[in-house]
C-alpha cells in the first residue's frame, strides 16, 4: 500500500469478516542477515549514542543531508518499524508514535496551532485532551469552543474567521455519540481548517479516517492495538498535505518512545484483527441482552439500531469494538451501586479499556453542552476476551442486588 491510498475493507460497513492485514504487517518483518540471528519478532534497540561509519556521514548531518539515525531520540529501528506498520494500516503519509494517547493528542494540537488561533473541540472528546485545550492552550492565547458531540454540517455555526482546527472523537468513549465526519471535513476543507479525529474506538481496521476526509488520525495504542493493558503509547498519522508541518514539529521537540513499548505494540498489531472480532461479538451479545434487563434504561452502543447515530455508524464504520455503556431507569444511591458493582467477579474496576480483561467504570456525566445524560450514572463496560456467557451471568447476579 502506498501513502495516501485507502485500504478497502473486505466487508460492507458494520457486518461480515475483514482481512487481518498480515500482508501489510509482513512488510515490517526483519530482513534476513546471515551475520545475526533472524527472528520472527524484531530486535529491541536501546541506546543514546548512535555511531557513524565515518566523518563524512557526520558532516552530512550538519548539512541536513543524512538519511540515517543520528541519536537515540531520532526514532530507533523498533519505533520506526511500528510507525511504518501503522502508517500502512491507516493509509497516511507520516506516522509518529508517542509515550501515551494524551501525549499524541497534545502534540498534534501544538503542531497545528499558534497564538491568536481558535479551535473547535467535540464535547465528548477525551477529557484530558479537553482540559489541555482549556488550561494550557488558553494560556497561550488559543481559544477553544466546545461543540455538540453529534455535530455535522451545523459545525459551520461555530466557525470563526480565526478557526484553524477541529478535534473530533467518534464515537466518544463514554456516551458514544458519532459525528457526521464527511459533512464536517467537507466544510473544513473549504475553509482551510485542519481536522483531527481520535479514532481509538474503531481502530484502523474498523474505520479509515482519511477516506472520510480527515487530515490527522489519532490512536491510543494503549487500548486495542496493544491489547494487554501493559503499554502506554499513542500514534498520530497525518495526510500528505500536513505531513511536513507535523514531522518538522516532531523533530523539533525531539520526542521518542521507548523501544519496549513499540515492540509490544507491534506485537499486538499481529493479533489485533482476531482479538477485535471477539471483542465485537461478545460486546454485541451482551449489549443486546442488557436491552432485555428490566433495570436498564438506555444501552449506548453505535451498532445497535436504537443508537441515535446508528445510520452514520453503518455508513462510516466497518465494525464495532468491545466498549459501550448503559444507564439505569432509577437513579441509584452510591451505596446501592456499590452493592451491584462490588459483587461482580469478572468485571474489574479500572480506567482505560481495550485489553483482554473486562473492565467497568461508573460515574455521573455533566457536559458543557446540554445532554439527555446530564446527571445520569453512566456504566461503561469494556468487554474483554472472557467467556461471554460467564460475563452475562456475572452481571445478572449483580443486578439482583438492585
């Protein structure tokens, strides 16, 4: 696959099977070298100083003519291998990896903004990213306006003459609203506004942001791409138009990610398709079962026909992942919720999602933009790889305590 070329899924949106992309990943495998052992997984590089073969190479560095690696912060081979795999999967021009998902978001925002700019941020975007805009960017005279999480062509109402960037997350990872991305990107292109999309929920397998007109795709590698809750990393992939701006800023900041994290993330990519199919299947089974539970009010899962933007999910996505949420009919007190939640044996309590172990969080959500979920307790489930019937039985016994 060449830079900018769309990866065409092998199934209609939202249904059927998909390729596991082993052909793409095979391009990242190490080449045979008879002087060293050739292993399936790449070698792990560690180091600060990188040696040059001769002084002529060092002179080229000063003239910006050297194409090799110059220092430990200059993306050692394991990092470059993972970045190339992600770039191929996303169909972008440049991919860079970061120490966390929030670091990826923060760097992308900094790379494309300057003092006096105005940016738009969806109100369902990752909370720490919103706070960075309001508490850090604002200090440097970059104004941020929060917009409805289900925004579409009406985004034009929020654009100002100095609007330079739009940050989306589709779906959001708590209340799961989906934006009309093609409608937004069409307007943004007309006005030379750059669009950033946090596409972590769908992964590169179940949504192709560049095919929808997005300029920058962001992923928290910590989630499904890693898959084992033992990596902190994030990626930013940029289209051809903005690749030079982003790569230059990345080099200026001398950002790098430890080789161990890149090694584990690359390993996770090889099993992503298989894991994601199981996450998807189990989550849909549990979501449909929850719709039959008397104490449950709304089940917030984009792949369910009852979801307000289900038609957008059908159009723009090639599948669904294992993260969704639900609300109760009754507003239970903390002690009542604790009785239910603490009785669960398979659902562990912890932040993040996308790993093999099922997780649960519960909290009231109050947004800047008025929402029908304001003040309601949102129970979020990250469905792991445990037996689906066992997960349902675990929830069912917990519901008897409410």
